[in-house]
C-alpha cells in the first residue's frame, strides 16, 4: 500500500477508536456523525483488509492487527504533530545541536576563544564547527542549511541574506618587542624602509590593504609573503619583520607572542565586519539566540540587522 492511498483523517480516527473504544464518543470528539465514523472506518477496513474493530458490550474492541498497528500509528502522528507545532522558547542550557560558522583564520583567532567560553557556560550542548569562507561556496552552503552563520568581510553574500554590522576593522603595525621601531617615531619613511611580512589572503576582504597601497604608489620592502595569518605571531616573534594586520588580531597576538602594535603612519580604509545569516533561518529561535550572543560579544554599537539586496 502507498501512503498516498491513506487519508490522514482515517489514521486520526483509528487512533481515537483505540483510545475510546466507543463510536459515539469518537464521533463527538471529531465533530462527526456516528454514521460518518462508521463509513470512515469501513473505508479504512477496506484499505487494510482487516476488521480492525469488532462490536463488544459497551463499545468496540480492536483486532490483533489493530493492536499491532496502534503503536506505530500513534508514534507517526505524534511526530507529525510535533513537527507542525514546534515548541516555543529556546532553552540554550538543554539544546543539543551542531553549529557551523563560516569565518577566516583571523576570525578563528578573534572570535572563537570568547565564543566558546560563553557557549560552555550558557549552551554546553552546542558543538561548534568552522569552515573557511574561501574553501566552500558559502552562499550555497548557507542557503542549503549546512552553514548557520558567517562572520567577516563578505561582500559576495548578497540576495537572500540578512546582515548585522559588528564593527569597523582598523589596521595597525605589528612587530616584536625590542624592535628598533618600538621607541622611534613610526613615520611613513620608517615604515617603508622596514622589512615587511605580507599576508596574501586570497578571496578575503583583507586584500584591500594591498590594493589601496598599490593604487597610491606606496612601496614596501617585502621580505616574506604567506597565504594566511596563522603564522604571523610566530614569525614576527623571532624576526625584525613588521606586518600590517587587523587591530583585533594584533590585540590577540600581542601578549602570547611578545609583540607590540602601533598606529600606522598612513590611514588605511577600515573594513566593515558583518554577521550574516540566510533568510531561511531568520525566524529560527536557536539561530536567533546564537546571533544575539555574537552581537553581545563583538558588536561595537546597536545597529539594526538589514537584508541584503538581491542581485
């Protein structure tokens, strides 16, 4: 038998008869006439090729087949009811789920320590997973539900997404403590003369620093180029190289790697860092709760969420 052959109302009637064992009572509960209940039961009997219920003193009794059928039918109807009527009130302390966030290596350094610490206290059943926004098609992954949130400078996420600006990322100069530039004025000439560690983070918004410098003809003595930010602290700690990096990353690296940071001698454009989520989860209570945690931890000011424009 195919499910398309079965009317859901017949299964509801079957469940009620199993519980009440009286046609008159079921008719009243389901706002039907007794002949209507009898006709519906007759249809179900034909579909299942079993009497299901037989007359007995005071009502009806189920057949052995009906008894075997009762538990799976009840479970199926209960599952369907729960899916159509989800409980309200997200309980972070009791929820168990896996959450995937798209972010860069900078994001992992800047956001994850505080976020994991907060979740350990307030939502210990949430397991975090991160993906690089450059290693997957982030828009598709979020639209299809495999990535829940994204944090960063992500201009490629346009139609169908909501975004909330967290802060404007400033850039600073980072170098080891005891470097010749630590006590001397950091002039543009001194900055240009120093040997630089440059991060070419393909596919991220941080490439705008190099683009901005090139457009203005600002030359640097590039000694080393690396494809990501994860090695920056280790390299600067043991060399005289300097690096131009996002300020929040510099603040995270300074103490563990004995580094100093200074304002740049030339003002670079700030990078707007956003929290983004797909429209499909905008009303999801768990996603909303997690968004609020991220905003509480990292947002500079209370700017409202807005939906990105379609393309």
